[in-house]
C-alpha cells in the first residue's frame, strides 16, 4: 500500500514538472479582413470623372495601394493611393479626403485597399483624381469634401495584403514628374538638391508660410525645378534643409499649375552627396528693375529696331526680359550675350537655363527666343562672330504665363577654350500677333574636372 502511494505521488510530481516545462504556443493572429470582387479599374473611373464633382451611382469596387501616410504630420486628413505599375499600364494615383486623423494605423504603406464607389463623388482636381463626399462651397459650387468619420471605413476597406513600397515607387526625373499622369503616385527623384534660397533654412519657416506650409525648390543638374512642400505640422518642420545632393521620395501633388512634391517622413530625403556646383552661374539677382540690362561682361546688342533687353525684378526674383508690346517696329531683333566662359579643364560641359513667356499671341519663328554659342565673339559685333544655334526647350503659347521652364541639358562637350552664350529675341511690335515677351533666368554650366 505504501509503494502504491509513493508511486502515485511520484507520477503526479512528474506530471506537474512536465506540464510546467512545456511552452504554451502563442495563438497566431489571422487577418479577418474580407476580400471584395474588383469590377472596375481606376483608369476607367478617371475617364468618367470631370472637373466638376459628379456622383458615382454604380455598385463598383476598385483596388489600389496606400502610398501616403499621416504618421509624419506632413499629410492631413487625406490618403493617396495608386495602382501597381505593369509592363503594359503605368501606375495611376488618386486621393481620398477623409475626416479622420492617424489613419496610418489602419491604412499602412503598401496596404491594398478596396474602394467601394457607390454614392461617392469624383472629380479631377488640377488634373488629379479625387474620390470623396460632396461639399458645396459658399459660392454654391459642388466639390469633393471629406468622407465622414463614421463612413470612411465602409468606403476604404483595407485588405490583408501589404507589399513593399519599392514595388510601387517609380524613379523618374524632375522633368518627367511635371506631368498630370504622375499625380498622387509615389515617385523618387535622383541627383537633386535644394536651391540656394533654402540652404541654412528650416523645412518650414513662418517667413515663407504659404497656406500653412513652406515651399522650397528642388533642382536637378539640367535646371529643372519642382516645389518641395512641408506642412507646419510635419514632425521635421523645424529641422534644417540638407545642403548636399541625393534622392527624394514622395507623393506628387499639384495646386494650380504648380507641381509639388510632399514627403511622408524626413527619411524620404537622402542627401549625402556633394552639391552639384556649376563653374559658371548667373541668377540675375543683382540687377535693377525695369532698366536696360547691364551687368559686367554682358553685351546687350540691338540688331534690328532700337529696343534693348531689360532687367526686371518680380517678387524678389531678378531676370532678363525682352518685351515688344510697347514698340511699333516691324521687326525687333536683339541679342543678350554672356561674358567669356572658359571651358578649359572641364569635360562633358552641360548648359542649362530657365525661361518664361507672357503675352504671346501665337507660336511662330517670327516671334521666338533662340540660343547660340560662339568661340570668336569680340564683345561688340554679333555680325562678325560665327554663331551655332543650340537646341533648347523654350516656352510657347501653351506654357502658363510667367512660369519658368528648364531648357534641359544642352551638351557643350564639343567646345573648349573660351565661349560666349547668346540669347536672341525675334519679334514684332507693329504686327500685334507677333509680339510678347520672353524672360531668361538661372543660367548654369556644369562640367567634370
């Protein structure tokens, strides 16, 4: 009897010891989000939308991936989503304004989301698709408003699928980014830097407050620029703008005619490289307003009629301008020629500048801006020099008035020694269809030592 009791006690102790040493498995959390049947493409919704808000009446569902986040504070009560790019179809983006904060908790970057369209409203806001509720402005105009806090989760249904954002981001140039087809998509710009006016400044500064945000500019080597916009509520708003060059990842947005890049976090900005310093640069910031252009080394020469190039200052920005609107000459031809520029010691030299127009009536070779290079200009006579025309992008009638565009990179690698760059204006004051104005700014030449 004693042995039976001891054996039973031993067995019970062994059971207790074994039970204590066994690890209890942690239950696996399974995603319970429902899947929906997608029966419409974002592209089709885009085609069906217009500048005026329009209600979507059909029980359709689209799918897209989250690419913005309000976690960093730079985005406020809006989510940007886009499709995944394929070999045949580019990514298409859209934004959804919602009346809720901290949405990054439920809608993570790369999260596939099903959007139920029925009874929502769509429009094209400066070219970009929006999906949301109806809002009527004080003027009585219907527009897109925020989906209510009680409704947005019924419209935006997060799935269990999350993909790496590297599968969504598109690496493009600044020039390629200036396109409505890229709106609300995740892009990455390489080999860019902040322009000089931003250096030593904070991402957000009250002295440069534009609607609760600060606009600085990013620039590439060929002079293309895009606005970099930072909200006062961004967690990095009080940090200093980096001085180097590198890459920036963010969402492309637009207001009016201005394309704007907005990052989600400061980590979207990687600028560890050296600045791209031109060996020749002229930004015309030292010129006087509305006088005949005169800077040391520059030549302002009339070929036909009597009007010269003028220097202008607008909103703190200096530039050169030729304007025929106040003349009566049948033909105006005037040259603005740079100082001697020494290319010795530089390889693969590239010229860039920015130009704009205003008051053009038609596109015509009889009213245009041309760019030339010479190796034997004597500083006074354009007729005695040999000039070679350079291919450059210049504004035309379709370019918004006073909006500076980049020339693109102009190859000067075939030249060595001293050169002069010339801007030649051709127009008419008498024929009002052939007048207007062209503006030139930010001339730069880069090269490799």
